[in-house]
């Protein structure tokens, strides 16, 4: 994202409470497993706390992933 000129802030897990920004974008390399046809995301670890905080503070939460992660057979 930095190389593309997109303003970016990298935080550690312990800094997630500091998220009161505008948008959260979770990159695919955080062990993203699958994205269902309806946009639901399955992930082993690493994003739950951030997603909950984003929801609590009404901050949009997006996941960036390769197309190969989207499984149209999962409703």
C-alpha cells in the first residue's frame, strides 16, 4: 500500500484499541482462509479483536485478499 501511495499505518495487535481512525483494512497475509459469496470472511486468528473494535466504533472494516480466496460455492 505504501508503494502505491496509499496512506497507511501499521499497528501491532496491542495497539488495536488505538484504532479510532476512519477505515480498517486487513491484508490477506494475516492468515485469511476463505471469503464466502456473500462477503463473510473466515479467518483463523489475528483479526477478531480488530473487527470487534472497528464495529464498536462504527469504523468500516475491509479485508484485502486475492481472488483465489473468494469461494463462490460457499453461500
